[in-house]
């Protein structure tokens, strides 16, 4: 089985959609930071949503298979997987141009059909280190509390030994951004701690 | 609503009851056909000789018996791991109202591996034609520059055969392959006088070449063309020639005959297609090495005609094909899954056709070409009262 890489299928400054060529059981995870390295700069974003289903809405997926597991049904019906798609919604949270990382909207959207790959640990550390990237996420309608918490947890893992220090920085930034919404702040912090 | 349904509903019951009465009158024909089938099986050489004699006088397609006893029915052997390959096509015909005459052929291909580790493939490929100067002015060869005689259906048929054939050969590297095509094995319009002679000759050569290539692909390849709900009557025509019964209503098609003989999943014996129709596709010398053999298959309520090249009629190849067809039909409500998915890949929707038409008009206008004004076409676009 080939390993699929999603590609940008709808591009905007604040968010973009990407899709795998077929259904994949383990796409990029909620909150994972991804990078689009094609174009004049590398656009970094956080996975805010994932959905899988038929590529053609006029051909709904039939729930067949009897006692078989999902993997067995897919193996027994090889036409199904290519007719399905897994799509991700990614919210931009910065871009890297040469040696400079900015927690700002990229000047232009990522190119359509560009490959979307996992952000490397150094890229993640550079974009998220001061917590400023959270401003774009907090303001994005696609990012609810769960997305924000998952993103902070995911980014913290990339900081390795500095994970705790990063989490504190992110918490302070969140407190500043959400000083008028303590309920939301508490919800996100619970998500990070959980 | 412009169709006044109420004007039809009262007449439907009478029409249907007349049809049902006709089916009832066919009982004697079915019995005579069954008796003739048994007699034929008793002495197939003599039966074939009598069919060959009849063929000389009546230019219709006949069936000839093979080594399989023609009254026998067969159940499918167990299904074994393999890849099912299929190709199907769809086309946009030249539009006489368009500023430039052209056509589109879209070919869908699928390769579905069962109990194998290789990848499935579902894709499509579109071709715009004509690629070169179209056939000359309207003359006795059947072609003209307005799109008539270009043989788009024929070009689509050969494109399907070639796409499926080449994909099947690729997949043989992974193991056994069953290649399924929709419709008849040999392109039907190869003998059509409506198609320009140069097109027919070129397609005939391409048909021969791809079938030659497939015939050299080894025993791991089974090949068939699948006709769902076939109305062919080759076997019935032969039985009428063999039977002494006269003045009875014979089954109108082989499907009606085998509907009473085949259980679900069973196939009939193999027959050879025979004909003395001069100039028709089945008698073209160039395809003599690819004689069509066929059997009938019951898949649920459907009696399908399954055509195979004579060179692919060994017991192992037919057994693999039979088992695969039953498995495929079970996966897709009585029709082979691979054919269904190839069709889905090939189909050109109404929206696609409109989009292509607009694209053609825009590009033609950019180059200063416009379609001739046509009142009927314009009035259909603007349906205001």
C-alpha cells in the first residue's frame, strides 16, 4: 500500500483544506502542526478538523459487511477505498521565510495541490516558541476549545525538554488573549492538562 | 406536465396481458427447444453440420456446439485470488450546432485485486478528437467533415478494449487476471457503412492487434464481454433449424430459453458463434483468429450473455471467469462490480457536457469562430412563454 500525502485542495489565507487521494485511517491528528513547503515561504497551520466519506456525494457509502471488521470490509471490497476521501481543515498560524519565522498570516495562501507534510520539530519550535501563534488560532472560527488544547499539547511535544516551559508561555498568552472570556480560558486549560 | 399519463394508464393493463398471453403461447416452443437441445447434445457433429447447412440459406447469427454437451449446465468453481480489470467508455458526439465539429471519448479503467496485496486502481482518461484532419467529404465511403461517419462509437469501443487489454497485461505481473468488457467482444460498428472506411480499417487493425496481444498473455488471463439482459437468439435460431416442430411460438431470445434451464449462478455450455453474413463483423477475415464463443449466465434475475475469444475457452480460464462473474455480481446487485465502477469512472454527466460545450464555444469565439445561428437550438435555450 502506498503512503498517501494530502494536498491542498482549497486555499485561503486564514485556513486551507487538504485531501488525501483516498481514505486513510490515520490522517494527521487534531491539533497537529503541518507545513506546506511549496511556494515562496513555508506555511504552518494546525489541523482543526478531519472528515472522511465518499468523494461523490451522489454515491453514499453503504453500511455492508456483516460480522467483518472495517479493515476486512475494505480488503474484501477493493473499490471502496479509492472512492472515499479523507479531508482536513487546517488553520494558518504562521509562516517561515528563509531564517525568519513569523506568527502571522502568510502574505499569500499556500499553492493549490501543494503537498501538506508534518511540521518538523525545529519548525514547530520556531513558530510556537513565544506563544504568539495562538492569536491567529483563538480568532479563527474553525478553532474551538478542543482544537486549541490539542494544538498546544501537540506543540509541547515538539519542545521536548522545554515542553513545560512552553506550556507556561502558551498559558500566559492564552490568559492575555482571553482575559474577557475566563470560561473559555478555563476550558482550554482543562483540555491542555487532560 | 406535458405527457398526459392519464391517457396511457388505461391502456397499460391490456398491453401487459397481451404480452403475458404471448409468453404462455411460448410453452410449446420452449419444449421443442429443450428436445432439440438434447438431440443436438446426442450427436453434436451431426447437429453442427445441419446448423452449418441452414446458415448457408439464412444470413443470421447461429450457435454451434463445442466440446461441452450443449444441454448441460455448470455451477461455478470456488473463487480464487485474482485481479478483475475492466474498462468502459462514454462519449460526446459531434454537435452540428457547435462552431467546430469535434468529439470527446472518456475511458474509465478499474483494477480490483481480491485477496491480493496490490493496489486498486480507478481512473479515467479523456481524449479530444479528431486528432488529425477528419475523413474527407461526404462520399460513398461514408464520411464527411461535419462529424458524420467519424465512428465515435467505434472509436470508443476500441479505446475501451485497448485500455482494458493493456491494464490487464500490466496486472498479470501480480497474478491471475479476469478482464471484463461491457457489451460485445468485437466492436459492433466495424461493419457499419455509416462509418468512414478509413476509420473502420484503422479500428479493425487496432482490434486485431490488441486481441493478438491478449492471446499471447498466457493462461493466467481470462477475458470476457458481458451483455446483461441479452436479446441475442443464436442458440434459438440453431434449435429452430434442428427441430422438426413447425408452426409454434419459439422463444424470442436465448435469454428466454435459458431462463428456464439455469439456476442462480449457473452457466450454460459454451457455444461458438457462427454466421455466414458476408461483410459483417463476425465474418471479417482479419479477426478469424479471434472467433467469438459464448455462454449464458444466470445472475439473480438476469440472463447475461458472456462472450469470450475462442483462444480463452480452456476449462481453467472459463472456470475462473465463471467464479469471478458470480462473485462480482454478488457484490453489486446482480451486475459485475468492476463493470459498474468502470462505468462510473467513464460516465459524462449532463453538467460535464454543458461545461464542455461552453468551453468549446468560448475557445472558438476567441479564435473568431461562431456557430451558425439556429432557431431551434436558440428556442430550446430560451423557453420563455
